[in-house]
C-alpha cells in the first residue's frame, strides 16, 4: 500500500533522532543532523515500510554560511522517494561516506568533494573526478571567483539582437557584475595595476 509524503515523513521522523520532515509541492525532504546522516540513510534503506534501496543522486549547495548536502533515493517496491538533507560547515565540513549503504554514492561523493570541498570520511577513493590535475578551489561554491569573467568586460543585460559593440556605445548602460565576480578594484587585472601604481608612488615619495 502506498503512503502519502506526509505519512512517509512521519515514519522517518519517528525512526531517526533529530529528524524533521517537510513536504513542498508533494515532494518530501527530511532534514537530519550530521551525526544522524548514516543512521538516516540506513533507516530509509532497511525499514520495510520505507525500503529506499535505489540510490539516485547526491550533491550539495550553498545556503547562508553553511553547505547543504542532499541525497535522493527511491523505493521501487513502494513507489515513493525522499530527499535527505544535512548541513555542514563551509570550510572543513565533513560527513561519513554512504558508499557502504549505497555503492552508487561513490562517484557522487567524489564530485561533491571536488566541487564543494565536502570531505566524506571513510570513502574508499576520495580523489578528484572531473577537474584537471593541479586545479585549485571548488568551482561550484558561491565564493569561487570566476577569473575569466573578471578579465573580460561584462557588458550587462543586452536586448535581443543587440551586440557587445552596441552596449559599449551606450553611456547610460549600467554594467553589472555576474554572480561570483568581485568588483574590478578588489580583484583582477585592474586591482593589480592599481597596486603597482600605488607601490611606485610610495617608492617615489620615499626620501633617499
């Protein structure tokens, strides 16, 4: 017998310490504390009334000053699904690996580690998966600086059919910084030139 998302959420909350459930647009999300991450995963897999044996995906996103890690799983027996979420610190955040519960989590945890910097303790091979060797930073974090956009002028919003030349010729156009890009006077080529000029002025002003 199929159960509603509210009933499924109540079942999980009754089995996992510290869990809370939320249903939005018919989709169930269960929030758990980091220390209950593995217990929640094992519960939704092993409980006969939940039976979410099918691992779908695992990823993360930034929220305020924390990183949110999400895993989505299905029950092919009961035809329901659930998202389990938890919060970790933005810097140095870690969680136990779910690879012993769902082997399919292996590559998803590697990608989340690479893109967001979340460490999965106990992962059998937590190595970079997608980025070239020597790449620095975690490019899906909101605080990751998009260097190529700093180096190239961002024209701002353009109307259909309008070219870059048109926007450069419009003195009233307000240029916008895309997400992830600091002001040019804070980071990038313009800041470097400003620092060099300031250093030269200081040197010129120093007495012999």
